[in-house]
């Protein structure tokens, strides 16, 4: 079966997920997380990609990226994969693949879905039961976006910059976004667009993408989650 072509549109964010092979761990020690972030920074700079949000979970990674060149994300992920897999195999004296096939990605309508996607990414550790609020988890972009920690990996998206005129105002407004829950329908919409590598956005945005790319941006029939998920209300303490 031929590989599904990716959306390669300059200046439009993409939500990227890469999973460990057979859902096995990608990180074994704290130094591994640090190495991955360093390799990500090097690869993003080399291929002109802007990182807005991320979370490194035990067996998968979520990234929110805006490519500034047509194939920037694909090139970045290939370079990142080679660097990090080489490090892991050498460090732990292992061989073979680390990742589960190709990464998956969905195009993001930044005007309406950027913050929804950022919240989804940075709330992963809470949904996994690893922490009680996102600031407790060190391997995500939340501390930088919401609390002002220095993170040279990140580039603020223009929509984020519109949250306020100062860094303090933007961080406060961003934290306030986390007082609203991500409901079941939205969780399903995000996961569906990611798993099928489609578009997360308004109908108008999807129509424009279809017009430009001549590609389908929607599933033929709307689906429902196969498993009823707990609806999450994530109150942030700060």
C-alpha cells in the first residue's frame, strides 16, 4: 500500500506524534530526555522549523511545529530520528529500530485550534496520571509557555504573542486557558485528525486546504470513540 502523502505547507503548524516501537519506551533515563531535546533543537534550527509546544512521554513524543520550508518537518524528523536512535543504541548497546514506523501529523488551523492543540499536548502527563498539574512535569513546554522558564528550543507563535503585551501578561493569559477542560468530543477530534493525518480546523480552513493541495482533509463519515473516555477538567495550580 503506498504511503499517504503529507501536507507540506509553509507557515502552517502541524501536530506531530512519534511513538516508540511496539509502544515500548523511548527514554530510559533523564539524560535521554535532555539528549532528545538537544537533538530536536539542532535539527529544528538546521531545517528551519519553529517549535511551539512539546511533551516527551515515556513511549511517545508530541510536537507542535511550524515549518518555514516545504519539507522542513520531514527533514527535521529524519535527522532527529537518526541522531537520537544512534545515541540510544550506542548508550544501551542495542540494535534495531526505536520508533514505530513513520511519525504521524495533522495540519492545525492556528486561529481556532492552536491553543487547543497546545493544551492537549501539555496536558498529556495529567491524562496519563503522572502528575496533578502540568507544571509538575519537567519534560514539556508548559513551564516555558505558562511560567516563563527559559527554553531555547521554543519559538512563540504569533497567536501566542497576541495574548498580551508583556511576557507576564502572556503567561498569565496562557495559564488561564488551562482552567477550561478539553472535552471528549475535542479529544476525539484531535486524535482522529492525527491518526488519519488530516486537518484539525474549521470547515472554511479545511476547504481552503483542499483547494490548495487537492487533497482530502476530512474523513468520509464522522466516527465516534470506540471507548468512552473520562471527561477531563484540568485545574492548574500556580
